[in-house]
C-alpha cells in the first residue's frame, strides 16, 4: 500500500482566504504536493502555520501512522495529521512524511498566491488547487 509522500526530502492544494503578495508566505488554503499524491490544507495553529493532510492518492480511510518511529504515535490516523509546520515568517519549518516516518527540519517556506516553496530552489514546489471533492476520513 503506497502512502502519499509529504516530507521535503521525499518530495497542498491552495485557495487563499486572502491573496498573498509575492514573497509573502501563504497562511491558508489548499496545496497539491509536488508528486501529486497529497493535498495539504494550510491553516493557523497557535503562532505558527500548519499543513493538515486532507487527501492522499492511495490513502485508505482510517489508515494509521504505522511508520512512525515513536510507538505511541502509530495508532493515530494519517488523515487530518499536521504534516507541515512553520513560523508565520516561513522560518523553522518541519515536514513529516507518513510513508517513511521521517521528519525534515530547519528549512524555510516561501510562496505567493499560486505556490508554496519548501526549502528554496532545491526543495519542492506545491501548487494551489481547490478543496478535494473526496477528502480522506
């Protein structure tokens, strides 16, 4: 069973509630991952921005995070999981890949009204899209 690749190293659909100017990191909306296997919804979470997995190409309803290196977290559902988190400035980002159980840390997130850039020119580009018609559960 193939899970969506979410982390920066392994690889969210975006509809802005308010338009972002060039260079401003988006704070809300939906982005499609670069490999087109996942959709992540950006939303505020405390003083940061979180990316919540809302769709996965091969993600089964109720699928659990069995690849997590922390045994206590292996029973949590992948759908609805925060797989991306960064400061509103775009700094100090981290991305979790449920397919591998690995977390990438310490990169920057930038973007504009049409895309989200994770890690700069050598990283990933996620493009805006609409809310999935069949979100995972």
